[in-house]
């Protein structure tokens, strides 16, 4: 069964509820959208992240109340280097949404969504530990997987698989 | 972690502890016997599986996935294979899907048996442990029959299964599935109406539905707090829409409710296995995609193209079109998801495992604050964490 090609033009996706609501609220916040393999992805600008996430959780039509995952992809050496990925799920509507935020390698800071979903606590600590992205506003941003005194961020692409020891 | 006041003490429930079900370290600040604050410290079982997958071909990642949640290895295999098949746009033949469901539910039974045995033993009921492991021995022998391995089966492949079911497997499975509900009755006889068990578990480690959702809890831990969600029913995968099963939901939100949910899930899994045995379709056990799935052994030995495809797939891997996918399934612990990013080559660019134990562990401090130390043991058992799943 051949794959349907990905839809990357945001104008073609304006009829989707999540894209429409976000554009209606603030067109500057949405940097792009993609519908590929039956999954919707929306890129959000970092400056508007907290407000957009609050809207996604609280809006009566959207109600994404479960934060499934926070992770990161390292696109070294291309810029912007990091892409923080948030997987959201609406239990009542039974829908999923992926939100992505692009970060440059010299500016790897992003506000923490712990005020919106408490489950981001461990997830953001893991992304900080393994990628080195600083989550502003996180109450306890320390290493979680690696030992406390480890140097370096292992999941980055310039860190070798074999490690340094 | 420093004690907040003079009268509190920080107790270290260290990584080596018989009741933490793995290498989990808990820093508990106590005031007498009551817990004031708790902080889990994990990472003792971190083996860097996510980093290792970036250095391997897609088909070589399957044995790595077994070892993530080592109590339900086939569930991890299934989640990964489904994610890659979604990336490829590959359709799996119905026989392979039904066998995957059958073995996935058998794995759920396996995992819940370990949970029940160890949880009851921590609370004090030692007999249940041996009863559960007697059934688990039968299930492990079934796994050995089908894949050659008792635990780290790696039986599912991208595109279907490694081999077809051996002769005699369905008969043995049917004998097990016929006998199993009687065994669950035995466990319930020992525990469900037992006054000591009820004293230790009713009202203990309560968490409300809103808190559970906010903390990212999924699976039986969430269902016991009243939220009716099950990925097998809500986002069906691998043919689950063909099976009839009930999703146990309770509202009390304490350890006893989680116990009842999981015991009911044992019965439901057994019923799904019976339905799978009864309706198993004939046909291929792997998809017909020569560039991705290894050809049949006989074809490989007699036809030239099959031999070339086999050689190419094993030595160079198969390329997957660029893109990303998030595939979540219902593991015995909750929502297990695989986020795979492909850049068009034969090795995955990024594989991230959304492990249910990692998220469920965040609910533990909320459940235990204000309770006594002995309740921590019951709470850890009731969340059913596996540290391999937590730390990867």
C-alpha cells in the first residue's frame, strides 16, 4: 500500500480544527504544519509556546489534557539544530497532535510547560540531561539518566555511540 | 535532598531493595513514620538504547527493543514494528496480525502474573508468588516453543513474524487458556476478600483522575482512577478491532482498585487469546514486500532474485522513506509509544521510546505524601514499574 504524500502547505491544512484554532488565536505563533502518515504536526514559535500550549489544553474544542511525551531531535550539523517535540493527546476527543519547536544550537533554551502539564517534569529533565536544552522555569532541572557528575550530553549527534570512557 | 525542618529525616530507600522492583532509589523525607516529601532517583539501569539504535539497521533494532521492558518483550517488539511499518506504509497480512494479538495478550498475562506475584509478596502474601510463577512457567514454555527464547523473544519482525507457528502450538495454548480462568479464581480466592490484603490496600496511595492525567499516568493506574481509556479500543492497531473485550475501569483510585483492574485484565486477555485461537485465519505470516521483508527460505535457496534480496536486506538494510511517526500501543503498564524519525537511509535517525513506567513514576510522590512508609511498598507495586522501561 503506497504512502500518501505528506501535506506540508499550511494553507491546505487550514480546515483542520487544531490548525484553524491556533491560526485564529495568533497567526504569528504558527510557523508551519504538516500532515503525514495520518498524523498532524504543527510548528510553534518559541516566544508563543506557553500561551499556545495553554490554549491547546484549555480550549473547549481542543482539550489536549494528556502530555504523552517531550523529546528532542538533533539535526546536527544543520541549523536550527534542535527540534523539541511535544506529543499531546486528548482523551475525550481521542485525538493526537504533535507540536514542534525549533531551537538553534547557541540558543538552546525553551520555557518549561510544567505549569501546564505536571507530567513534563521527568520528560524535560531527560531532554536536558541527554541533549543539553535548558528548560526555563523547571523547578528541579538536574540530570536524571546519567550520573550527576557526567560531562557532555550523550544523545547529541557529535557524541560518539561508544562514549568517551 | 536536605530535610526541610529539624524534626524530619531523609531516608534512602536505596537502589538495592527487594521491594522496589528493580534499581529504583527513593529519597523519602519522613517525620516519624509519615512521609513529608518523596523524590525518585532513577538512571541506574540506563543503557543508552536510544543512542544504540541510531547505529543499527532497522531490523537490527528489534532485539534491542526486547530488553527495554523485559517483562513484556513482545509488546515492545510490536510497538517498534508497528511504528516502522507505519513509516513504510506496509500492510501486514491478517494471519500475522492475529498471531501478534494472540502473543501480545499472552505477554500481558505474563507481565500481570509477575506483577501480582511480586506485589502480593511485598504486602506479605507469599503463596501467591509461587502460584503465579507456576502459570508463568507454562507461558514461558509456550514462548520457547514459538521463538526459541523464553524471555527475549524477538519474534516479531518488520513485515510480520520471524517464523510461522509450530505444529502443536495452538493445542497447547488452548489447554493453557482453558485452564487459566480457574487459576485466576485461585488468586482471587486468596486475595480479593482477604481482610489483611484489604486493610493494606484499600484507601492507600489514592490519586484522583485529574492528578493522574496531569502527571501523565496511563494504563491500569489511570483506569483505576475512573478514566475510561484503552488504546486497544480507542486507537486500534494490529487487528484489535476484530476482538471483543471489556476494559475494566474503577473509580476508587487506590491500590485495591488497581489490583482489581489488573486481575480483570488477566481474564480479558485470556478471553482475547481464546478468540484468537478460534478465529485464526490462514495465509502468509509476513508481508509480501521483497525489498523490506526477507524472502521465504525455500525461495532464497532456489531463486536468484530472492537470494540477492536476502543478501541486500541483511547486509545493507532497507531504506525507509523520510518522515516521522509516533505509534502508541497499550502495554501492560500503560501507553508505550515509539517516536521514530527517518532520514531516508537504512538506519533510523532517532528512535525515542515513550515508556509508561517513566511517566507513571511521576505519580508516586503524589500518591505517597502524607502516608506511611509501609504504604510506599504497596504503592510501588501497584503502579507496576519496570526499571528497564523507565531508564532504557
